[in-house]
C-alpha cells in the first residue's frame, strides 16, 4: 500500500510540474503590459522604458522561466508587478477565506444532500424520489451567478444579512453573518450531484445480498440502513465529494467576485484581467495544487476504508 | 431518522438567522467611517501612481505646498504660507509653515520638499506625470523653511498644477529606506490622517493624525480631523456597492453607478452632493493620420452622427451633462466665441457632408467611396460597454460601420499605443483650459497622450506662448486663441461633462466635496459624523 | 464519474429512452429552442442591432413581448439571436472537445505504450478548475468566438478522454478485438469499426452532459467579462449586461438566465436519461 501511495505521490509531482509549466507559458502570452499600465494614461515612452527596466521585463523568456522555477522551489513566488506585494504572502492570506468558504458550503450542503439522497433512496420510485432527482438536476443546471445576484437582491430588500466581504473568523457572529449568503450560493451546486449519488448507491446497497441477509436475520430497518447500507454507500460518496472540490473551486471564483469575498478565486480573476502575471500564476498553481492534494487525500481515505479497492485498480 | 435530522437542522438555521440579524445591525464602530469604491490603486505613491484610486487616499495622507479654492480659480496656501514669483517668471520662492509635523512626529522642513522633488524628477525613473512640474532647473532649500524652485522656462500653470496629488510632499528618508515597499507597506505623511494598514483589493485603514492644525482656512476645517478612523473598502460589483450603501455597511461612496442615483435621491436618509467645480470631460478621440480620418469633413460627419444627449440622458440617467466642447465652458481661459456647431448631434448634416466628399450609399446600408466601405475601428474600456454600443448603433444608423473592441483598463494602454484604430474612448480631469491643452495637443505628446497624432506648428506656438506668459492676460489670450483653433480642426467628438457625485448615508454630515483631480473626499478634514 | 458499465445492446437503450417522458420533454424543448434560434430572422420583425437608446430597459409590453435591453433593442429578438451564438459555442466547443478527447482516450487504450503519457497530460488539464482554464485562455487569445470555442472545448476534453479511455478499455477486454487482430485487420479499421463502434455510447452520454457544462461555462465567462465584442448577442453576455440593472430592470438578466437554465437543464436531463438507459443495473 505504501508503495502504491508513493507512486501516486510521484505521479502527482509530475502533474504539478506540468501545471507549473503550462501556467508559466500561458501567462507569457497575455497582451497586457504592466509597465504601460503603471505609467498611466499620460505616460510617455521614456517613462515606460524606465518602468520596464525596473521590473526586469526586458529579459528573455527562457531566463525568466528558469529564475521562476528556482524561486518557487524555495517558496518565493515573486512579487506582484502591480503593487509589489509578495505573491506567496497574498496567496496565504487569501487561502484561509477560500478554504473557509468551501468548508462552510460543504458543512450545510453535504448533510442536506445526504439527507435528501437517503430520503429518495428509501422511497425509491415515489414522489419524493422524483422530486429529489428533479431538484438535484436543476441545481446543476442553474448559473451560479444568477443565484448569487438573486440572493443579493433578497438580502438588500430585507436587510437581513451583509452582502459583501468577510466579517471575521467563522466562529464569530460577525463572521457567520457575512459567510451565510456566499456559502449558501456556493453550496447549492454541490447538493445536486451528492444527493443523486447518495440515492443511487444507497438504493443499490439496500438491495445488495448482505443487506438482505441482515434483514432476513431480523434486524430493524433503521439498523439495516445505518449499519450496512450506508457504510457501503459511503465510499463512492467520499470519492464524489473529493471530485466536486474542483467544481466548488470554480463556483468559488464566481461567488467570491459577486460577494467581494477575499479569497484566492477573486485574486485569480482580478490578476488575470489586470495582467498581473506572477499573482495569476501563483493563484492558478495554488488552486491546481490544492485540487491534486485533495485527490491524493481521497485516494488515501479510499485505501484505508476499503483495502479491496487497491487490488481492483 | 430523517425527522430528527430535519428538526435539528431547523433549530440551527433559526439560531444562525438570529445571530446574523443582530450582527448586521452593528456594522460600524464609533468614530469610524467606511467609504466604498470599486477599484484599488497599484500603490499609494504620489510620484509613481497616476490612478484616481491612489489620489483619493493620498489627499488624506499628505499635503501639497499650495491648493486651490473651491471654484479652482484661486491658489490658496497649504504647506507654504506665502510665495513670490520673480519678474521673469522663472523663480518661485516658497515660505513654509513652521508648525507642520509628520505622522511619526518628525518636523517638516524645506529639505523634505527638495527630497520629494528630487525623487520625482530623477531621470532614471520610474516617474509619472513629471511634465506637470515644468522644466525644472533646480529645487533648493536655503534654510529650513524656504524653498527656491527654479525653472528653465516660465510655466504659467505651475501653481495650479502644484495643487495636484503628484506634488504631495513625502518623507524622502522613508522612501529611500523602504524602496519598492514605499506606499505599499507604509506611508509617512503630513496629512490629516495617517496610514495604518493596506490589504490590496480589500481595504485600506487610515487613523486620525493627532495635532494636525495646518489645513487651508478657505476650504473649511483647519484641523485636526473630526473622525478617528477612515476605512476605504473595495467592492468590485456595482450592485453590491449600492446594496452596501443602502444597508449602511458603507457610509459613503462616489463610485455610485448612474442607475442608482434616482433611488438615493428619493430616499431622505441619503444625500447626493457635488463639488462647486470639478471638471471631467468624456470624448471620442479621432486619429487624424488614418485613411478616412484624414479628411476633416469625414471627421465632422462622424461627430454629427453621435447623439451625446441620448447617452447622457439614457445611459447616465441624466446625472451628467452632454458636452459640446473639448473642456468645460466654465473652465478658466475658455473662449466663449468658439464655434461649437460641428459637435452637435445632426445626422442630416452627416449625410450632406459625406455626399459632398463623394461617398455613395451602398446596398448594405453603409457609405462607400471608390469601392471601399466606410468602416472604422473603435477602442474602448470594457467598463463602458453601453456607451460603445450606443455609439456603434448611432453610426450604424448613419451608414458608418463601426468595429468595436473593448479592453480592460490595464490592457488598453498598450492597445492605444498602436496605430490600428480610428476612434477611441477617453475621459480626463483638468483644472482649466491650459491644463487640458498642455496635456493633449502638443506635438511632443505624440503618440501618447496625443493619440490623435496632431502635429501642428500653430498649436505648438500658441502653447509655448501661453505657458511662458508672465501675467494672466497674456496667458488667457494665447490659450483662448489656441482653444478656438483646435475646435475648428475637429479632433474630438465631445460626449459628456461629468462632475463627481458623492452619496453619503445617514451617519455622515453633509459637507462640501473637493474638486481637484476628481478626488471628491479631498483631505477628509470636512468629514464629520452626525 | 461512473465507469463504463456498458453491455453493448443499443436497441435496448433506445427502447428505454422512448419510454421515458423526461426524454421527450427535454428533446422537445431543445429542438424548439434550436429551431427558434435558427429561424430567428423570420420569427421577429425587430433588428437585433438597431439601437434606440431612449427606449432602453422598458418592461414587457404589447409591442416588446419581453421588454427592451440596455440599448433599447427588443429583448426577445436579442435572446433568439443570442441563443444562436450560445448554442454555436456549445456545439462547436463540445464537438471539438469530444473529438479531441475521444481520440486521445481511444488511442491511450489502444496503444498501451502511450497510455501513461496521455493520461498524465490529461491529469494536468483536469487539475485546472474549468473556469480558471477558460479564463486564462480567453485572456490570452483575446475576446472572440474562436477563443470561447477553444476554451470550452479544452475544458470539456479531459473528462471525455477519461471516459472514452475507460469505455475503450472495457471493449478491448472483449474477445472480438483479439480475433480482429489475429486475422490481421489494420489498426485503423480496428480503431474505427470495432473500438469506436462499440465504445461510443458512454462517450455520447458524457458528451450530452458535457454540453450542459459547456453552455454554462460560456455564459459564466461572459458574466466575468470575457465574452464577445458588441454588438454580438450571446446569452451569457446579455445576462451580464443586465446585472448592472438588477434593481431597476431585472427582466433582462432574468430572461437570459432562465433561457440558459432551460437549455442546460434539457441537456442534463437528456444526458441523465441516456446514462440511466444504458446502465445495465437499471431494471
């Protein structure tokens, strides 16, 4: 098992290197020139040249890439070309809020989805089942930005919740009130797939042999569901939630922009649009790495929970 | 099973909602005012940043030698309590106040002025807008409270320019020691408020400068500030910004989108206030070196086709005025006899002019000449999409095909340096006619900011005359003649005349907004809680 | 993603599909919207490019069934033309991604030596949340139809590559592939006639689902400000343009968002039905 995990880690490192390469190359081609942006609307050619020299933008691309890699390895991701802030410091500062937002979204969405899925599986084929499936497919189809904007409208009219920014850590009243709307909007895209997956795997598990045996032996329905069926169904669900982290990140980008949430998603969008390539590179690499990390974690959890999986791969 | 889960969920939801409602009420601490805006600056360095976002905060953190009256026509003392100008117009002598201190407690002396100017005007860069300082020969400090500012040629607009934020006196020692972190991690200034912290694209916090007593009397409060803390908050979404103001999460803003004006005008808890004088003109620039644009009649035809009145009324909901001149008719040195007829909306004239120039209407609804369709390219800001579409629609109705390309505000400056477009969108703040004329029309300013590529000997001559004038009459004469000449040459289509509008909520007392550089909150000395 | 549990009987799938009322509705809606989009010029008398600034943001009325947009143009007309563009981006982008991804997956399964390399490259692409990917590509290639199509295609491609590889692997495990090889059939016909012909169902299913994601991605990119230049009509851009007026004229954003929702929902329902029909576990 250790050998398998190490090999997985090695492969992930290669993938990460690929991500770094693509990230760097992609952003070299952006049309925005930060020197011109800094000089401003009334900048003369001389001013711009001076700024370019100052930023080191006149060096050949290969050289820039080599410097970049050697610095990333030591944890230095460069400075923002716009305001000189350290990219790694900014990313670390923005990472917390993004993780917080994604966790807050999952905290309410996953149990809700589980509940809905269980309900649907128990009443398979009935009205409840069909309703749950309908709601989950609608959840996946609705544009996240529309949900966000509708929430702002509602909140502005009722003055119930703050609609922008982060109010503090999750465990304070101020922090909670600020995270409520964005977490709700973001969580909605998670409910659909998880509810559906729960319903499918649970209803399969409920009809599986070992569960029928338990019923035949006289175990109560509740016991059957909780002990046997749920445990079997849990594994694919963990895998699915892990996979959904990628979708969550995508949704976080839009949600953070609409609600002015100070996370990595908003940082990424802003820096791409303004041509701040060190910051954009850092943000994209951070998100991709986080996703890879989650993948590995899910694999480990799978291995630990069910050693049979390893032999199947 | 699911029953117990649902009821505990319900209970959780209820308590969360309750906590949220009570928390949302207690949004602001006493003595703190939050100002919202949609974009942040790259840094807060008066000599390295040209962004309005930087100016807004810098005026609160620093002071200039002189400033301007509310109507922008009179120069008022600030850090300098008096000054003299030599007869040849080359030497300015400033006498500085003796009671000024920085936020860190150190005393302000003439050496700081010399250091600031030297840092700004060093030829190694990176510097911005250095032309505003004039052709400087030397800046020296014969004693601690006197500055001698010597020019190589007279600059009639210098004192007015010195009120702009680029002239804010910094702490040269701090700038030297912090290097690139200056204006990012810290800023030691003499202003009414002190830099406390800055989280880029999130918020910037200022704290009251205790002991501040050198505010300009003509502008109101001479100090100290009446608030303990000012927080500048970034809210990138306009809809969210409006809702924040409504909900009391922010106390004021001047980035209020035009569509929201009506709702706040109707609400008695909010006030919309404007400065006495503050000029910003929006225009469509024309590149006169391009094939169709070379012909002045074609330029006039394009000008007549665009309905700036509809843009002002519809897109801006009547909150800005349509413009018919390159700069405001209220600005100093505007010649009232200038012929503004070429800039009026008159689509019939468009047709007549194009026919005169030999164009014929093609079967596709567009004008053409010698087999070539009258097709033009327009570069604009992606934040002004509606305006671009309106102009495109107007030109289409007039039979001119407009290809519109919109770019982000950081990418557009590079695109505007190309020679691949005919028309472009721009707007600019200015203090008076001389300011505007100097900025754009000199042949030295080609290719930027003179994107029209206007190279005219008469223009350069009159500009030099106006700049080197040693009294008001001579200056006015030259600039008025120049303005008239440039309007006759049809280089722009003026669109809108905008004054910044500040929206304040119930916590703030009504105040007189400032008019310099478009930074309406000014020094913040007049901000007060109700 | 569920792996390929396909058994190879196409006719059984079709029968199950026809029995499902959801499929009929979803397919019907899609065909209706597609026809309306294609025949837009004949369905409406308004010019989608003629501006009438002083008539902007008017609510629905007898003259303008859905009201007017921010330039005074008839909103219904703009939505029909916008649906054209959005469907075009979705179709072309997904087709591009499906062709590329399908080919990569099939080849990875067929040519075992290439498998490792291909899959690592796919993993790299999969690591990027599709939004960021689309964002970067649109920022580099500049705004325009081509960049949107490529961005959408590339974000859809990795998932399809994975699916087609999985499907191909299970087909490869069947006997007839080996017998085909043993009689000396060239690779090309093995790949085409045997592999593709038998592996296509899960690819088709996933592609239908991917279409929904593709339309959503295009609309979101438009919302974030990387859409097409004016005066092109596109559903995401219309929703974005209307968002500035959410409080005073919500009909613009709402109508566009609802149309996006209906299109994506229909594709998802269709894809779900396809998947359920082909799944041997459904009785």
